[in-house]
């Protein structure tokens, strides 16, 4: 299993969103909800229409931890979900497969995200877990305390969270880039 990265460029985040919006409303909502919720892909894909329709919050039992996760939806998430459901034929699943009566698979979600990342020129390894990492990365970049992000992502220590969202790597890379000894 290869290590995937968060999407570190705001331009690339917006580019992926625009690309997916033009390609598939379902895929666009998957991306927007993924980067704005921090949910694991297993929990994201199992969302039903009833979990989100006409709601300001999502409350689910996490598959990995068995814990209840309850959080409010941002205005953007509420808007894209509302627009999507208005144009969607009735389905139990929020992200239905076109081939079966199930949600899309992790592999299909990976293909969707990978295609969009290549389209906007992302060279780093991107996968379904990049959505969750992008949530944490941008929360940190916007000034959210790492211990709060640690709590939201259910990590055991701030150092794990920093490494997980790629901050440790960025900070270590900056040392190499900016040292310039013997100049």
C-alpha cells in the first residue's frame, strides 16, 4: 500500500472540484463532502440519502472505530448535496453505482479521484485517503490547533496528526530547501 498525500495546492483543489463538477455531479459531491468532512472513504461511501437529505448534520457510526461521529455540514456541503439530490433519481445510496444497487466501490472512488488529480497536474500519489488528509491539512493551514484536528481525525497524538497530514514532511523539506550553507 502506497502512502498517499493531501492535496496541498488550493488551485489544484479548486481545479479538481471544477473538473469533477463538469464530469459528474455525484463525483463532485463525493469530492466536496470528502475534503470538508474528514470522513474515511468507507464511511463516506456508505452514506445514504436519508443520512444527508434536509439535514444540517451528519451522524454515523464509524466503520473502523465503531464510534459515533456527529458533525455539522458546512454551507457549501449543504448546497451541493441539496442541488445533487434535486437532480438525482431516487436512490438509497448517496453515491450509487451505475452498475448495481450498491454504492460505488473504493476502487471506483480511487479511479475518479486519480483521474481528476492527473487532469489538474498533481504528481504526488493521490488516493481515496487523500480526501481525509486534505481536510486535516487545510484545517491546519487555516490555523486550527493540531490537537483539535487530532481529535477530529481520532489520532492518539499531535505528532501522528502532523505526520499524517504531511506537515512534518513540509517542515523537514523546508530545512533542506532554506539552509543553503556555504553560500
